[in-house]
């Protein structure tokens, strides 16, 4: 940037001089955007969800203890008790023996009530479960996949913010040159109009200069729209209200041209190692493989320990009785035949894994081609910048010589204006090329895992 000629920066939003806003660097904008992004927060929640799913899968190693078919009953018996033996009993048996109230000549009433608890606790521990390990392995990969997707979302957000930041700065420099070109063209139009009136130039020359002025004004409107769009994107990324938007003042020193310090082989290796897309395809392939193994595990027998603990307690007329029973044995679950449904489901998962492997190979080849293309483009843009710098140097010399010749009456004002227009046109092309270089460098750095601001 030290080799560049002095450039004028213009902005379309007026600064509030009362607040005296401080310049915000690109790194500060990135940090604020990442911190305030609701989408990144949702991605982090998905990572937490995957972690808890992993904990749930690890829970399959532990025995399962449950209470099933348990009850607590309140029993109340009333009726007539007339046994064949002499006398009546006011406490009918709770053991379930029957009596006939219509048998015998005597009768008396009888009633009783009692409570009965019957808890049943089941303990199951499948110590041989062929589908358990693939399920846990798939959950591990799901966590890494969620983390990779969160990293990719962060990179995409940072890339978008940096592009908006650079677009804002470069549009401001374009506005500076276009304003100067419009001023020169207005002077040129006035001079041409005077010469046309004096019949020193044909009438179409005035129309031609008017068309040139309109062309510059149209390009100015494009630069204004570009800067306003970039400013809107920055305000949105930083979650600034519309009333606070004019207080955002990007730092002009943030625009730095950096040399790419890696060769093609190093760049490709860095990109392959850093690519979140390739990592995700590898993880998705592994998850599909684990899913296939988990499905095949359902075909094999599951062997475990099965135990029951039951207790029957009765409380009748102040008398407590109870019975504790324990049962334990082996449990075997084996799906002997299901119409090949499980087998075909496993094959389906195998085909998904094969598809992800093919996508990985294709994405790897595309990434290599993309890195080579970016390096070629970056080298070409670097050469163009050097050429424009030389061109600007010569246009400045020409404009200076023509101003000197004008003072001696050798050249007219029109010649000087045209030379100055050519100089600012070269500066404008230089700014556009610098913008392309910065974007290409940032994209290449993002692909290779290099800090574009460092």
C-alpha cells in the first residue's frame, strides 16, 4: 500500500460529529459479528445436542432398572358369614377362601379391610449387544460432525463480514476518484460548450462530453449503492440499530495488501487439511458405516442378565405380613427371521457410505482445482496492480508536462483535463484490481486456514 498514490476516501453516510466515533478495525467487526450471531448460537446448541446424544449412547453400557406392574391395593370386604360350624367370625379370612351366606339357619354380618403392596423391580443388563458399540461410535462421529459444521458456519460468517468490510472501503476510494472525474468532466463539458459556441468544435463534441459525464455519474451511483449495501451488511452483522449505524466508522488502515507466502503444493495440502467439507464427508461416511454395523448387530443374538425382585406386603387389622422373592437368569433375544428387512437396511447404509466416499473424492479434486485457480488469479492480479502503478506514474508525468506546456501556451486546457482524467481512470482501475486481489487473497486464506488479517 505504501507504493500507491494518495487516494481520497468518501462515505455516503454522514458522521455524527457530536459523538466522535472511533474507527472499528476489521478484527473488531469480526469478533462482534461472531459474538452476536444467532445462527452460530444455534450451531453451538446442535453441538451440545450431539454431546448429550453421545452420553445417552454411553448409557447403554449400564444395567437398566425399572419398576413395572407394581401396585398398592386397598381392600374392603363386607357380607354375611354363616359357616356350617357353630359361631360366626367377625374377621373373614384374607387368604381367599369362599363362604356361602345362604348356607345354614343362623346369620351374622362380617367385614374386614386391609392394604396390600406389590412392587416389582426388573433389572436387565445386556452384556453382549452387537449393536451397542457401532451406536456409540456413530454418536462420537456425530459430535465431531456438529463441531465441524459449527466451524464452517463461523468461517462463512467471517468471510462474508470481511467481504462487506473490504467492499465498504474500496467503494469509498472509488467514490473519491469518481467525484474527481465528474468534476473534471464538468469542466471539460463547460470548455467544450464554449468552443462549440465559438464554432471551434462541432456540436457533437458537446454531446459526447455530456455522455461521458452521464457515464461517470452512473458509475458513481453504482459505487454509492455498493457502499450502502456493504454498510447495511456490516450494521446487520454487528446488530446495530438504524439510529446507531452512522456511528460505525471502519478503519482505513485495515486495507492491507499481503503477499501469499506459500507455493502451490503447500497451499493444496493446507486446504485439504483445513477443509471442513472434506472432514464432514469423512464423518458422514463413518456414521453411515456405523449405522450399517449397528443394523447388522440386530441380526445377532443379544445376551444379558434378567432379574426380578418382587415383594408382597399385607397390612390387615394391625397385622403385617410380607413375602420377598428374587429371580435371576439369562435373557436371550434373537431375531431369527424378519423377511431380510434388517439385512436390506444395512445394505442401504452401506450404499450411503459409498456415496459419501465418492463425494469426498470429487470434492477433493474440486478443491485442488479451486486452489490452483485462486493462485493463478492472485498472481495475475498482482501483476496487474504493478502495471497500473506504472501506468499511473506515466499518467502523472504526462499531466504534469501538459500543465507546464499550458503555462507556455503550447497546449490548451482540454489537453490537460484529458490527461488528468486518464490519470484518475488509471487510479480507478487500480482500486478495482486491488479489490479483486483482496477478495481473492481472503478466499484463498479462508480455504487454507490462514488468518487473512494476520
